[in-house]
C-alpha cells in the first residue's frame, strides 16, 4: 500500500476507535453525561441548518479577530520603537515582565465592569493576551538582530530607517510569527472564556447555556466547532508564514512545526 | 592640532620613503592605537593595536599578513569607521578620522570605502541579485547603467543563472563571490578585505583569488587585503606588510615584483616567491 494511503487509513482507524470509546461511555454511563456520537452529529447539522451555529460562531470569531488585531499590531510594532530608545526600554522592562506574568484571564470580570457585556470586553481580553505574546517574541527578534548585517548595511550607506526596514524588520518576522502562532489559538480561547463569564451570544455562551441545561450534546457541538476553527486558523497562519519566510530553508534550526499544517 | 597632523604626515613619509611609486597616499594611518574597555576586575585592557603607521597608494593592492589574533579585523573596522580608534588618526582623501568615542563615526566614509568581511553577511531573506544590488538600492543608485555593471560582474564570477536563488541555496564559494561583487558593484575607491577566503577549501580559494585579481584588473582600485596566509598575501599583492602579534605593529614591508598577470595555480614556482615566503615566515615567528 502506498505510504500516503496507509497514513490516511491509520488515522481513520484512530478516529473510529475514539468514536467507539465515546459510544461505549455514553451507553455505560448515560447519554445525559456524554451525549453520543450520533446525537452530536444530528445536533450539529440541526444548528447548521437553522443558522444557530453561525450566529454564535460569528460572534466568537469577530471577538478573536478584533482582539488579535488590537493587541497584535501594537505588540509587533512597539519593539521597533523601543529599539531606538534603550533607556526607555530598560526602564519599562520590569513593567512588561509584570504585565506578561499577570494572568490575563483573571482580568475578565474587570473588563466586564469597564466595557459591559457586549463584544468589547471579549476584544479587550483577547487583546491583552495577544499583545504580550506578540510583543515578547518580536522583541526577542529585534534584539537578536545580527550586528554584522547592521555594520554591512551601514558601510553600504544605510541610515537608521534603512536598517530598521531592510535588516531588523525581515530578521524579526520569524520571531513575530512564532508569537502569532501561539497567539492565534489563544485569541479564540480568550474570546470563549470572555463569553463563559458573561454573554448572551457566542460559542462560549453556547457551552455555558448547554451545561446549565444539562444539554451535553450542545456542549460537544460547540467544542467540536471550536476545535475545527482553531485547526483551520493554525493552518492559515502556517501557510502565511511559509509564504512570507520562503527565503528560509524548510528544515533545520528555527523551522516551525504546526500541528496539522 | 596642526602640529600633530604634520607629525603624523612626517611619520607616514618616513615609512613610505624608498618606495618606487611616486603616487601620493590615498589612505594614511598614523599612530593608530586601540584597546577595548577593561573587563570587570581588570585595571587596564591590553592594547590591540599600538602606534600603527602605514599608507596605501592609489590603485595599490596592499596585503597585510599577521598571526591570528593580531588585531587585523580590529584594524580594518577602524579604517572603515565601524569602530573608533583609541589613539591616532586615519586620513583619507583630505578627510581625517580622529580617535574618539564612536559617536561621530561614519561607517564606510560615505560609501567611499567598501568592506568585504570575513563572513559573507549576505541577507538570508534576499535573493542573490537583491543582495548584490543592496548597496546600490540603499544609495539610490540602482539604474540601468549600474544594473548593467552588476550583470557584468555576475558573469565574471560565474554567478549568472543564480540571480533568484536565496543564500542558503548557494555554496560557500558562490556566497563569497556574491559578497565580493556586492561591494564592487557600487565601486568605492578603496576596498578592505578581511580574510575573505578564509573559510573555503584550497581549490575554491585559488579560484576565488584568481577571480579577485581578474576583477581588480578590470577596474583597478585600491585594496587593503588582510590574511594570515603568507602565500595568499604574497601572490595577490603589490606590497606586503607583515604585522606582529598583538599589539599589532608593522614589522616589515616587502614589495612584490612578480609580474602580472600571475598564474595563481602555479604561484609557488614563480620567481622570488619562495625566498619571500621564507623571509615572511621568519618575520612572523
């Protein structure tokens, strides 16, 4: 059998085993605890048909994307500003470390107080998490700039702007992407947590409402949908990275590994 | 200050005295000294360079040979203003760089001095052609005429056809040649070379040396070439300076009269090569 087909078959076998275990669990301990593969599939198509799923998905994805942009863009740009200000950078360093160390999910209730219960507190929560992840990884890239490249460019007549644009920026992109790669699934996760805490819409709300109603089928549908979203997002980020970093050898140090990509 | 300048010039003449070329020096190094800031617990850092004097004539191929760790790279870094001198000065085309703290350095003297470093320093995210044209692009001088020149240089060093390759897809020798023509492409009057062929095998090295001499013949320019390889120093040069161990000083000067063009694959058989090799070897001990 050819290796590709073999791989697909092996993967399907694992899937069948998982579904079988799930079925056994739901038969042994009751459908109200574990739902069942068939019930979940039925419910999944039901909420797809009646539009409920997209109604909730739309909300969660919007919170994640807005938060990702609001947090990620400043997080990726700030290191370039700080590069030119070593004193400011040194002064602020412990505050960045503190901000990074603070468990951001614990801020969710505060954001609800400040921004209400609509999309804003979720965006704020996602942004708070994403900004630090992207900032620290980009900062590492900016600091790891090869001094020899900088000297080469200076001798060739480059000014500070040229160096930022042609040496520091392209050198830092792999590091920024390491941050994006971690931040992308976190942004979905943070949006869901925000919805768990207070919301009347979103996949997080679906989970919360389902669990409150003892409706485990709805919970499983939401979890399944979230998993699919995150997998697709990961593959998208990896594709984007591969295109932007096509100058790098595919394997070797620094090559990124993304599950599923 | 004027007195110091005059003294520096005087020293330069003394060293230059007796040379057959009458051309005025293009670049002059006077009383150059360098030491780095002391390490913690160290009262005073040792001098890497101390009272170094020499000059280079227009279109001269000068090589400097010295043991590893003699401060050769430090010297070149100072000459092209990547690093500041602790004492002394460098004069070049009527301009002077004095010892200082580095705040006023102008790396490359406004693109007048090119520098081919030990590592090729090709930017990994730029294709070969984009690397070679990088200085031209930065200087805003990339036009049909300079592009023509780049194409010509690519052809001379056998890189035609690899324009769109990224550095990691090229061999070490190809990368060396690319870094060489990257500097030649914008045509600075002086080029400094820091053991540019240090990291390649012997055959590739000979090829690269011949490429270099061919390029130098195409458009003569002033070259200061630093190496620890005695054979390389003699076979390429118009004049060889022998440097001592750190702190580096010029301990001897030899004019190489082997006629050009030189066949570098057989340089060991050329007249006078063996004797000079032996003399330099002893001076380096």
